[in-house]
C-alpha cells in the first residue's frame, strides 16, 4: 500500500527509516498512553525489521523532506474490519498531519474492501479521540477498565477505560 496526500506519503516501512522510527518511539518511553518503557536505539533495529515486513504498520513520510514522522497501524480483524492506530513524532503535533494520514488510510481501506474501521482511545487522551471525531469516526462505546500499559508499585496492572470509535464504509467518509 502506498497512499499520497497533499503533504504526506503513507507507505511500507524501509530499513532506512530506523533513525526516524527511533526518534519518535523514544519520545514515547515515559508516556501515559501506550508507552514503550524499554525502547532503545538497540531495539530499533528489531522493530524496523518487524515493521518493514508487516502488512499492518505503515510509515507516515513528509513529502517535502522524506522524513518519517510517525506511523499508521491498520490491524486486520474479523468481519472485514480493521483497527486503526496512529503515532506521530511530537515535533509534528498540532499540524494536521495525523488527521490527514488517518483519513487517507481510512478512505484507502474503504475503497479496497474494508467494511468497518475502529479505533480506541483513553477518555483522558483528548487529542486522540478529538482526531477521531474530526475525521468522521463516531463514538460507539466506553469500555470500562479494559486496557493496561502501566503497573503499580507492586507490579499489578493499572487498568483504564477506552472509548471505541468507528466508521462504516457506508458512512461516506
């Protein structure tokens, strides 16, 4: 899959994207939402190999510079559905790149046989669920205490709620 928008190219990862991937993944080491607490430059080697062979992770590349500024995740699910995820380098937040990439990926998927796209976000992660609303996904549910990315001081998982957003091919996005 390769998608071109006005400012972006969404494409498969290449091994040469390792430094850009590492830059934005290291930013997530201490993040509250979906952190990667043990991500290092050394782990970037395995991660870029995995992503370059994956049919679910796609690089978000700036057309103007060729820099990879994030990724789109499109995980295949049952019943002609895909789960959407996105991560953007913090240096490119508040630019519209996230919504541009996510919307282009959704339109591509709907044009190529996907019936339903859904995504999850913590109610506390307002930037993420506002992006979902901006591109036309509808809030369908709030799941209580269903995910955990952190442990308490005793090693027990700390669970939190998530909103579920979705769009159907018939919604006309």
